[in-house]
C-alpha cells in the first residue's frame, strides 16, 4: 500500500512539475493625453526585461500622447480590463493621470485587484487615484510632492520616499523613480 501511495504522489508531483508556468502579466493604465513618458516606457522595459507580459490600457484606443512627446497605442480600453487576467495593475502618472482620480472604473479595478490579492501600483500623481478609491487609508505611500497633502487628507501615511511598498500596494513619486518602481513591482511578483 505504501508503494502505491508513493507512486500516486510521484505521478501527481510529476504532473504538477510538467505544468507550464506562464509569465506574470501586468496591465499598465495610461492617460490618453499627457501620461509621463518615462513612467510608462522605463517601467514597462524594466518589467519586460524579466519576462513579464505587459498590456497597456487607456480610455481610448487611438495613440495616447506623452508629456514629452512620445506616443503609445493602447492594447485595450480600461473599461475592458478583466482583473482576473493580470497579476498586477499599474497606474502611470503625468499631468493627464487626473483623468482617473475620480473615475469609478479605475477605482473599482483597483479595489477588485487588491481584493483578489493582486499587486496595485501607481507612480507620480497616480497614487491619488488609489487614495480616492480608499486603498491608501492607513497605508504607507508616496506621491509627487504637490499631492502629498491630498494623500494625507485621504488617510495615507505619506513617507516622501522615491518608492514605497506597503503589502501589495506600491507607490512611487515621479519619473526619476520609474526604474526603481519597476524593480519594486518585479520583487512583489517574486522576480
């Protein structure tokens, strides 16, 4: 009987080991106008270098324009994101990120992601979206300095660091932190 149990465990273990492990998948949300170029491109490149599959979402599918002149054609609309398909949800900053501050779709996505134990990240002024969704109450977070008081008024523990991680929530304070932000997301993904 012991031999049969061992054989069954060995076979089951072999089946588990033979399963293909798919790379982590991240969805990055950008403003359709005036997203911050480095916060998209540097963060995206940092993730992709480690094999992360990145999908970019916005409020329109026509090419989105960055503050510094680069453009990017989003893969999907923010309203079509199925959070179950992703391991992390990332909001990119830039002046246009105010588009999502009071956006119920963005708030609901962020809440759903956290409820399903997914990573929720935001950089520059985008952490305001997370704060307005109620995710930063009692959490350590950072943001572009102009929005520090807004985060505090919404219950966040503002640290002023370049990048801050509190559990599954990662925030960063601006374009100079884009690579470190990407690395923090990778670490949270276990990469």
